[in-house]
């Protein structure tokens, strides 16, 4: 009867408390103390630095280390699953008591505790705060009300019996593998100073030298910082798929005494090592790993092991040029077959133009497309840059030796066939921050394409690499294809004088010292509106197409237009040409001309002066 009476009392208490809570929530002035009174524990989760929990899953002890990270102390020493502990503390901090039990309502409290399951609780949780405050929460059996459980709470020695939500149970009743961290490594990428991989007879070593990463084994080369950063991010994100043992005597079962590979991660002097064993049984291959600073052996999936084994290929610098900022490139020299193109960019604002005596405008989009292709090109294979390899690929001329020939003396003899690169590109980069610094120059020599790849010898690298052959596919095949379809002759505001010459007749308009154009010239009125239209057109004259021209093409030009300004003097010649829908134009003396439409020529052909009305 006592048990039945106690259950009835519990139900009545729960009902009364629910009613009180319903009405109290609607009363104005309900303060935080009332909320705190309903909480199971008044926890400040950040202050908790020790936790003990005992359940059917085992007994576990956790503490926070100096870095404020949770560590498992018992039954083994291992980094704890901080997320699992955080979730538990969060649930405890918000958990509300469903009812508080009164001892005086029971004739035999000891017997009641046994019936509540609190004499031998299913779960015992002990907490300690940095301040020294202590908490204990014991969970007993389920009550007659679905979703609730009897509990005993001790806070700084004060004991309370209550009813709590059953939902706390899953956060407390977890196994060792749930409580410990599955992260293979527990440090951040910024601490890593080196990597070393040993796999059978292959060794790879990568070290940070100053601000750069260098490969020292099996070859001397640079590592791609972006690729290395990605590798470390993936490496430090590795998680154990399944824990199999914590007993060192069982390591031999997983071939960790003679590992398939060993990865050393250097933080300071001593490395953190990951040993990976390979076990083949029943036609299957499985991989198991152990981090030497921790006792656990865990399974690793095949893709993870392949990822670690591919360290060299993943992080070695596969670029043929450094990361390019197009505005830093001052010059591009492009040689291919009989095509020779030299482009310059005096400044990022000035734009690209053809180098040499005729600074013709170059299509910036074509240059940027080339730079993007070079910057994105990545090696698919490698070979040593020996003289024999370079000569065989046509990237270096064979050595010239001499031989003594009777009556002729010493004569040169070439060993091998003389070849030349299929293409050669030279990039000159300026330092925008330090204009006095020597420009950086990168020379790339491309062999003939074979089987979809092309070998490249780059002064940026110490080896020969092969990249996809499409790195050069689709680029302009003749010089005129590099030229822009918009020709900027002048800046209207910076133009000081314009001369129109047709045969022996010429008209010149010159700004005065105030920067104004004349209103009259030799008794004729100047049409300033027409002049401005012409200058605006000269600021971006459309070129229908470019072609190679000679002086013969421009004998007796229909119009010679001379524009003088802060840009210097530019002389344009125009001549009608058979078969062209428009007029052929060129800068005087240039070997390349362009076509303008008839309407544009008609606008430029008329000097903007007319007789003054009398």
C-alpha cells in the first residue's frame, strides 16, 4: 500500500506543479529565480572542469586540460568527444524538474528509494566546477508517468529527490567509443612544421622553410602551398571509422609491428606518428592504424589510406608558372612556328599593346586568357631535366663538339638532331610594390604535343613536366589576331591639336592656352560639336579587322589625320581599298592596318570648319 500511496502522491505533485507552472507563466513579474527553481541544476557549463559518469556502459572520468579541452582519464587516457560532453552539459543546464518528492509523505523512505531505483541508481553523474562547487545526479527507475524518471540530486552536500525527464538518459548512457574522440589528430594546421612519409622503400619529406614549403625527398622541389593547406585540412579532419582494440599486446594482429606506411607529422622536434597496418584475409584487404601517442587501434577506409600514400603527388607544386596577377605582368613574348608576338603592358591602367615601333592596341582578353591557361596548367607527369631528356624533347640544342679532320683541322660536330621548341613563352613580372626591384622573368619551352600532353621546361621548376596539350590550343595563330578591335587614338580631354590633310590641302585646329578650341579659323567657323564627335570617335575607333599592309597600300592616302596631345603625336592614314567594305587605316609607317566602316571614315574625313555667314 505504501508504494501505491507514494505513486499517487507523486502524480498529485506533478499535477499541482504543472498547474502552478501554467498560471505562473502568465503572471507578470516572474523573475529568473523562479526559472532557476524549476531547473534540475543551476549549472554554468563553462565552469565545469571534471565529470564522472557510471552506467551500464561503464565508468568514465573526464577532465579539462590546460587548453580547455576535455580529456578522458578512465578507463583509458584518451582525448574525449567534446561534442558529446557539451551536449550532455547543455541538456543538464536546461533540464527542468517535473516534481520534487517529499520524504514526509513516505512511511518508509528507505524502501521508497529502493522502489524508485535510487538505492542502486542506473546512472550516477558527478560534476565539479572550477570554483569547487560539486554536483551529483543519480537516475533511478521510470515513474508511472510516461517519459519521466526518479532522480536524486546533491548540490554542495544538499540532497533533493525529484522527477526528471527521461530524455536526459541517452546523453548520459553512452559507451567508451561514443565518449572518446574519433579525430585521428588533435592539433591545428598552423602548428605543423613538417611531414614525413615512409612506405616500403619510398620516403617523402616535406618541411616548412621560412614561409615556404619545400620537398626534400625523394627529390628537391617546391610544394604548392594551397595544395598543402588542403592536404593538412583533410588530414586533420580524418576520423577513426571503428575502434578495434586498446591493448598493445594485440597490435601484432593488425601488422602494426611492420606497418604498411608511417606518417610523421612534425609539430616541434618530436613527430606525432600514424602507423598503418595492412591485413589481408579471406580475399579482403583492410587497414588499421594507431597514433603512437594514443593506445587505440582503429580501422581506416581504403580511400583514406590512398590519400595519405599520395602525399607527394597531392602537395608537390604542379604549376608551370607561379600564381599570376595579370596586372603584375609587364611583358609577354610568344613564339610559335613562324609567329613572333611581343606584348607589353606599361602599367595596369595603360593596357596591353604590341611592343616595337608600332604600339598597336592588343586585345586584353586574349592576353588574360593565355595567362589564365598558364596559371591553371597542372602537371600530370614528371621527369628529370637532364640534358639528354631536354635534347630529346627539342627543349635544348645538343652539345657541339669538335673533331680533328685531316687537312681541315678542328670542325664542329653536333651529336643529335637539332630541334627547337614547338612554342616558347616568356613572362616578365614587375613588382607593383617596389618599382626599383628587378623584374621576375619566367621562360617556358613547350615540346611537340604527344598523346594529349605536352612536355614543358619552365624556369619556375627544376624538372620537366607534362601538362594537357590544350594549354596552347585555341590561342591566336597570327599576330593580327592578338590585336584589339577597338583602337584608342587619343584622349579627347588631352588632345591639343588635330590636322586634316587631303592631298595638298590641310586644316589644323589647336587649343589655346586656356584649353579652348578656336571659334573661327581663317574666316571660317569651327563646328565644335562636330569636333567633339570626332574626338570621341578617336577615343575608341572600331576596327573591323586587321591585316598586314605595306607602304604601297597607302600611296596617296585619301586622308591623313594627325592628332597631337599629352600622348604624343599619332598619325593615321586612310585609303579606300578594293574589296573592302570601308576604308583601310594604319598608323603612318606601320606594317599592320585595320578596316573602319565608311560612316566612321566620313565623320573623320570632314574638317569641322565652314564659311562664316556674312
